[in-house]
């Protein structure tokens, strides 16, 4: 017998009892489905067993890591259903591409075009697998045996990935004879997947999963055409360069293709920036270019590079930060915890901003403010502006796309740009890299360099940052005239050298330790790149330092 302490109460169980059985006993005490357990503070899957005395607590699908476990299990079940319905001979590849709202877009490569009827059959097959409550098993294989399994199942992407793995063993999951590798935890059986839906979308399958905030509710899917096509363009760039997965990236680094890869990626971004500049000029009458996007998107570097492109057309761009219109610190709203809420629109003096912009549009000379972040006061330092025929203001700020921010400014004078680091590179075909991971690593490296902030502090603040983005940025992204993806296909291999020492600095007893451990494991997939190869005007420089621009 082993003694297990739960909620301060000790109870004995036969040694070898599955955590799933114990979780089932305590499930009635939880509103949401239990997905994982914490054994003496360490995350364990429900398929694991109790082998020694320990303290247990539970994680549900409302917890971020529990929700990811649910999503991962649903994706494995979807891939299995695709092969069951369409056949391994017809399907050449199933790739989990990216997230769109509550949906996860998967492309299917085969000779024939995917049909609505086939998607319905795949959805039905998923339901059959769920109703059968099939077990998902996990086994650790020596790396050579794992590679042979991948070879037998034609998983070349995984062969490439694990060619660079330092560990001697690989954990492989099996569902009804279907073997696959997944980066992260899984549920113990298909019966846990009570809420999901599938639909045909843009030639692929969209797997709809409830959010962690409402884990039993699937919202109506609202298409995001601009967002989708921006992501697809980046995916096509990667395919054109022959870099679709981390294994491809590592191969390119190994084969000495590093410089060409970086230069081509940077050239693709520069071409895109030039296209946006050309559209602004061709439209005519644009006086205000509004740039908005979530944290660590590279907005500042982008605004500088866009300004340079505008100058090639004879325009005279002037950068303005919406942050300079912050209300004084004592007038800043506070959140539910009593902390200053710098993310909300009310933290900006919208009336003064509109007044200044309209006066400039009318040809007046206006003194623009500068916000002093040390004193928490708005100051005037003689920064006078008057707009001539070729002058154009490049305005950067998280609320730039919110119609309330520019409510009194004429629509024809505005050009809106949404920018984000939308990671299109995959770990492998079935393991996507969340966009938020790339931005979190960017911010962590920048905060340590420019603010002396620890990785622990950045991780601690990240949920609050994400909530602000969900409320104040993402709802307006489709209203943008253009979107720009600032993610670079090589950047995670550069950030690795900077992020790893910071993450190793987080102690085991810190609440942020598990997130740090997850990110460290993630970074192990990458071969590192010397940052000296990164151009001085690259968006990557905004985070690692050494930028040509003042960022």
C-alpha cells in the first residue's frame, strides 16, 4: 500500500493504482474535468501509477496545461481518424498548421481535393473513437527503435527531428495501433474528449475545441480571412525555403545554409514591408498609419523599416507612440487586483490624441507630448509638428486598431496595420509551435536585456499580458487594412542562447518553474545560431540587442 495525501487528508491505495482511478474518485468535487495530477508538485499523466507515498493535487482542463493536454489528445484522435477514413495510401501528409480562434487548422496533402462529405466522415469516425473510449498508451523507446517506428510509418519529419535529440529515449504514444510522438502530456483515453467539432475550412480541416475559460462550450466559428491568409503566406515562404519543421531548420544549419536562409527570410519580410508602403502611397490622402499588435511583435522595428520604405516614395514619415498619450499615473485605471491597468483604452488620453491629430490634419502646428515613465507624467519638450503634403505620421500602439482610439479622425486619412509574430514553423507535422511561445521568449530576452527583469517575472506577468491582448487587440485584427507577420523562421534558434540561461535561473520551488521547464525542453529541439549572423535592421535585433534602430 502507498499513502497519498490529498487536500491534507491521508488515504491508502494499493501500490500501482492509476492516477486516473484516484482522479475519478475526486472528480465530483471539481466543476471541470480533471486532466492531470501533481505528484509532490510534479506533473503526471493520469495513465501513470502511484508507486510511493506522495501528496497529490489535480489540474483540470480549465488550467492552461490541462487545456493543452485536451487539445493535444483531440489532435491525435483527429489524425488517426483522417487515416482511418481516407487511408494511408491516399493521404501523403496531415499537418497541424496553426490556431484560429478556438479552431486548429490542419492541412491534408493528397491527390484529390478534400470534400465536405469526407470531413463529415472524419468527424463521425472521431465520435466512434471517443465512444469506444480507447486507451492511449505511452512507452519509452531507445532512440534507434523510435526512429525505426517513424520510418515504418513514413514519418520523415520525426526522423529529422530526432536526429538531433541528445536524450537516449523517446516517448511514443499509441492509439489503436496508430503510433505518434507528441510534445507534451496526453489524456489516458479517447473517452475524455467530450467537446469538439470538425468543419471543412479553406481546403483543410478545422478542429474546434472549447477555450480554457469555458471548457464545455464551443463558440460559433467566425472566419478570419486576413489572419488565415497571412499565416498561409508564411507557411508558403517556409515551404519555398525548404524549411517546414524544426528538423528542416536544423538540417539547414548543419549543412552550412545559415547565411542564405537568414538573408532570404529577411528579404521576404522587406519585400512585404515594401508592398505595404506602396499600398499606403497608392491610396493617397493617408496621413496616419496606425500600427497595432500584441506584446513582442516587433512593432517598433517594423515602424522604422516601414518609414524607410515610405521615404523611397518621397514621403516624410514621423514616428509617434500612443504611449506618449498615457494619462498621468494618478489617473490611470486599476484592475481587479488594485494594480495599474496600462493595457486598457482608458489609460490613454483619447480626447487629447484626437484633438492633436485633427489639428495636424487641418494644417496647424501642434506640440506633441512625451510620456515620462519615471515620473508617470506627460511632458511637453518642444516637439512641434506641422504636416506638409508629403508628411505622414506612423503611429504605434496596442489600441491603434480600436475605432474608439481614432473616432473623430476621417477614415480616409487612416491606414491600419496589424502586426504579430505568427510562428509558422512546426516542431514536426503534428506538433505546432504556439505563437505565444515565440512571443514569450522574445519578451523574456528583451526584458532581461533592457529592464533587468528576471525570466520568472516575465512568465509571472504573461497571463495578464495575454488577457489584455484578448480584450484590447485581437477583436480588432480583422479590421486592419494589412497584416504583417514578424516571425522569422530562424529566430528561435537565435533566441535559444539568450533564453536558456534565464530559464535555468528559475528555482524549483517557484510557481513559474514548470513553465520554465517546458520551455527548456522545447528549446532542446533546436540547434543554436550565432547572433552575429543576424542583420542589424532585423526585427530579431529588437529583442537580442544590437539593432541599427533605437528600439
